[in-house]
C-alpha cells in the first residue's frame, strides 16, 4: 500500500483511465468507451475549473487503480459568487478491492480532495456504500426531498404482489384511474406561459438567471457556458430543455432527462429554474413536463428540489415524497466562514443537475 501514490489527474492519463473504466462490471465494451469519453469531457471541459484539478487518482506501479472527481463550481451564496466543489464518481479497481485495499485507496482519495480544496465540498446522491464511508469520515448530512409521480403502476405492484394475474388485473385498473386523473388535471390546470423547446442557452438566460438569483437560496451559478457544457454540448446528450416565455421575455425553464432503463423507463425533471414566487410559470413548466413524459410512455417521473414553494406545486401534480429522500453530504465546512448557512437544507436550491450521474447518462 505504501507504493500507491495519490495525485492530480492529467490529460495524458486518459489511456490509463480507459483501462480502469473497462474493469467496471456494469459496462460492456461500448458502454466503457462512452463512459471514457464522458469522463474526459467532465474532467477537462469544465469552464469553472480555471486550471484546478478536477479528479484525483491513485497510481500503483504506473497504473491508475482508482479515481475520485472534484468538480470546481461557482456557487451563489448571500449575494456573492463563491468557489466550492462537488465531489463525485468514486471508483477503485476490483482487484484492489479484493486484496482489501479498497478502503485505503478510497480514504486516501477523499483526504487528498479535502486537503487540496480551498472551500467546502458538497456530495450529492451517491451510493449507499459511499454514504456509509462519508458518514464514517464525519461529513455533515442533509436531506433533500425526492418526489415521484407514478404513471404506470406495474413496477410498484410487482414489488408488492407475487401473483402475476392479480398484478396484471390491478395494473390495468389502476393505470386507467391514474390516466383519468392526469388527463382531467392537465385539462383543468391552465398553461399560463408559452412553452418552447430550446437547443442551447444564451445571454438571454444569463440575464434572466441574474434577475432571480437573490430569490432562490444557495445554488450553483448556472451561466449559459456552464449549462451548455454540462447539459447540451456533452457527448451523447439526450437532454430536453423547455423554456417558459411571456411577452416581456423568459420566465423560466425546465431540464428533462430520460432514464434509459429498458423494462421500466423513468423520466426525470432534472432542474426547474424560475422565480419561486412565480407560481404561474412553475405550474406551466411542471404541466409541460408531465405532458412530455406521458408522451414518452415512461413509468414514472422523478424530481428532486429543496425549495418548499416549488415542492408545493409538485404536490398539486400528484408527485409523492419518497421516504428516503436524497442525501446531501458536506465536507470542509471549517473552510467556509458561515458554515451554519450551509447546514440548513432550507437555505439551498438543489436539483438533480448537480449530480454527475446525469452527465454520465449515455
């Protein structure tokens, strides 16, 4: 173990990263190729990095045997932009895990990121195993709300009931009920804004975002160059963005992402950006999202958001809270002068776009 070296990722390491990614059990040859390309985009295309390392790697005998990402990000906190970091994408070579070295490599990578980060770190929606590690390290835990709207009850009934015939009968009946409720609701609730699909973000969205920043709590500073890099221009992007307009300009937008699961596809409202007090715009965006995913024939729609004003409108559209929620972990709090602000989830405006999982969808 003493021969393992922890260091910053360099562009010339991508061949070794490709070799490491090919050891993942969840990827076939084509999947590994796609993830390698997405990894490179994520690591070396971030306009917020400004030369800072975006990954730390563990190297042994000339081979990279583990990595942990650190995404430099501009946050908007109390009227100011502040640099902080999203920590994500932990992976250790399976042979090193088998040898009992996985925990050592993991802890070394986390420690390198803590020591080399000048501000706080945020970790969102990681695996249960990673959560246990982060809790053991002593990271501060918050809970963001996760909400699910069921369109097709098949998957839920199959988990609850063992009788296939009963599942088939009940699923058909429940689905008809859900369809009736949904279609009635979509007809009754008006669309207050014009909704259009957009292909990329530009200065108009920068100006709009600036106008609402002081109203939405702690959030990432989502300028157009950052959004285009993360959502639009990345390889294999299947993101759909719907914008809400009124005569006097842009009123908000929503980012929609498909789940590529074959058996039970799920839609995701990955982000919803509007003045939280502008109920009409939020209603229009959520209505358009539900209509979009109904046409995509997904089984359910998932959304994560921390602003209670937006949550209230989600509930009107029959999005139900999931008991587990979504864990948000904070590290390096001592490097931020007012850490108590960060330690209250009600001060945040977090959505699924913060997660690297969204960027690795191919």
